[in-house]
């Protein structure tokens, strides 16, 4: 029986590449994206189911969870891959800083709303993090929204570190009940990432010269595919962070269990759980 794999942020880039790879391997892939036309195009090429949801609006995440629950009593893999970087500080309709909500809170909420299905399915929950968690974060549990000190790089790095902290706490709370959580860095991938930014992040990802030194979408997507196709506890170790299909170092505070627990509790409050 084919496995059901839900991939968010799958209308482009590594999400779309992984969807194609997993579909070719015989899995049933469910495509989730923000852009209706691009999401539909990726799904149409695979004959796959798709859903449109903008993580800048948590009501759309709740609606997405309800649709997924109705359609899929079993979900074998949830890949929380949706994300972005935004040059100027903006708040969402929910009152949260946009980068933090799109990169962390959206996936946090979706995972929670599907939690019973994921546990029953003994699912893998995969977080697309980044080396930016180590290089750019200055994590302040009392300033998650960047109200006191904001920069695009810091906000992005903090949100990617939040992905790892979420992975650690998800593992701690639910691994014994059959859930397997893991985070990974896909590489610096030549995609449409940072299209909503106007500063150095956009220059990095949309400059023809720098793109020559970047990883392809297919190679970046293969990192997600490797985790999704692997066997937790054999292929990869649950609760850890990977890069290039190997255990990797990230920011030292990612191992702070007290911080991970505090982030979990604050995230629950911010999404209304």
C-alpha cells in the first residue's frame, strides 16, 4: 500500500522536487502550497491531491488541517517545509511577526491539529530547518516576535532554530507513542526563495552569479526525500538535525531542553491551543 506523504511549501523549490521524487517512488503525495496556480500545476503533473493555504493566516492552517483529517485517516509523513524570509518586519492578521509565523507557528499548529492522526500512523514529522539556525540566530525567548531587535537575517535564523527546538520537544513528548521527528538543512538551494525580500537575501538567491554555486532544487529535495523514504531508528536518528544526509551540528542552544519546552508553551499560546 502506498504511503501518504503531506508536503507543505510544495508549489516550488525543494518541496516540489521532493514531491516528484517521492511520487516516482510510489508514494501518495499531497501537495500544499500558498500560490494556487503553482500548487495546482505541480499537483496536476503528478496526478496528486493538492491544498492551498497561506501560513500568514492561521485560520487557513486550521482549515487545511480539517481538510487533511477528512481526506486522510492515515498520514505516514508530514513534511513541514513551508517557509520564507522577509526584509521588513511585518505582522500577520494573527498579530505575529511574519517570518516567525510562516516558518515556525504554521507548522507547529498544523502538526498539533493532526497529532492524533500522526501518532496513530506512527508518522515521521520532518522540519525543513537551515544552517541559518546556527549562523544568524540570536534567540531570545522573550522577544520571539523581533519587537525589540529585528533584522531579516536574525528573524530567519531564529525561526529556523525554532524548527530544531520544536523537533527536539516533539521527539521528547511523543516519540514513545510512535512519532518520529527530525530536522534537516537542505543546502543553499537555487530556488525562488526570498522572492518577497528586497535586501541581501534576495540578492543571494536571485543573482545569476551566486546561483552558480548553489545546490539544485532536485539535490535539495533529495535530502527531504531521503528522510521521508528512510526508516526512523535505522536510516536516521529521531530527534536530531541532519545535513547532507548525515548528523550535523547546529546552534548549541538547540540542545537546551528548558528552552525547547518554553518555546513549545509560548507557541501554544500564540496559536490559541
